[in-house]
C-alpha cells in the first residue's frame, strides 16, 4: 500500500523526510519507503500520518479528494 499523498503533503508544507520522521518518532528511511511503496504502513502508522497532516486516511490513500476527516 503506497501512501500516495504523503510526499505531496510533506512537500506542500516544506517538511523534510527527516523532520517528519523525527516528529513522529520514526526512522527517515521508513518515511522514504512509505513514499515509494517499498514498505507498507500499518493502521497505526496511517493514523499517525493522517493526524499529523490533519487529513483523512482515505485522502492519504487517494480514495477521495476531500482531505476532511469525518468524526
């Protein structure tokens, strides 16, 4: 599962892979692998990315163009 919008969201906010990794207490190499699809994110990681960027998981996975989270 490639997190298709992760790189787009990160670059839009001028955040490096290293900064994102540090903010989420993970390895920069892991962020890179999530962006390229070399590594699949588990549910907990998807939630962390969605919460960090304030978007829905469906938006991250390009299942919708609406970034709003339904609560």
